[in-house]
């Protein structure tokens, strides 16, 4: 028998489609940012699929938070390196 539950990647794709009207209403530069946030969610889809959370948005928000915190840490390190010079 095949799987009866959609995979996390399938659910993520559905959520991204549901946000399509919102995306179209954004300014062009903000559309790019929203697209990038969904890239963060796709980058962490393996971990999110293991979680099997009842709310598929929860791992999306956590994926976005993880990536943004990583980016902030990298920028802080670069600033630290520049101020040491």
C-alpha cells in the first residue's frame, strides 16, 4: 500500500501556494524576500519531516528563525573581524 499522508515537502508546497495571493500583493523587492524565506524552509525540510508536527507552519517558522540567526551570527563575526583590523 502507498502512503496516505502527504510528505512534509508536499505540505510545504501547498502552504507556499496558499500564500500566493499575499506574495502577489507585496512589492517586488519583498516578493524576493518572501521567496527566500521559503528557501530556508525547504533547506530544513528533512529535519521538519522527521518532526511530523501537527502544525506544518511551526517547522517553517523554526527553519526561518534558525537561518536568520545563523546569518546574524555570520555578520557579527564579520563585523568583529573588521573592527579587529
